[in-house]
């Protein structure tokens, strides 16, 4: 059985980095990327069944909350991961509450050097 993972992130560079890193860590798994959150459903139907959905929280048009709400219904057995660029004190409680509501198994933070002026 092949493990299928879908990454959803509007940042093309981050999406490529996530896919590249994941492929190195799990070379036998299948990884897919979706840059437009509104297109995730059609892509997911092509590659179903999905075992894991890793979705950025802040995206235009459809945010990570909306995507993972849909995923809870369409793919209830899939592991759901909420990805946040920077966990600000304001967003952390909101993301943590969403993680509980959406049965998200992990809440991950993307670290970017630009926030540290490096």
C-alpha cells in the first residue's frame, strides 16, 4: 500500500521545499502539491485515497480552516496537519482551537529567516 500525502500552500517556494524535503524523508511515499487552495478537491479526487493532508493556514480565497473542514467530511480517515507560517501570540490560540475542532493531528510552524532579519 502506498501512502499518499497532499500539501496545500499558496507559497510556491515553500510548497516546493516541503515536497522536496518530504520526498527525501519518505522516498516510497507519494507526495502531491496544490498551490491554489480552491483546486485541492479536484486534485484530491484524482489521487484518492488520501492518507494525509498538510495545509497552510493563511491563504487567499480559501484558508486552511475551510480546506480542513472540507477534508474532515471528504477524507475523514486522512491525517490532517495545519501549517502556520509564524505562530504569533494572537494566532496561536486560534490555530490551537481550530486544531481541536477539526481533529487536526499536528499544528506545525514554518520558520522563515526573513522574520529574523537574517
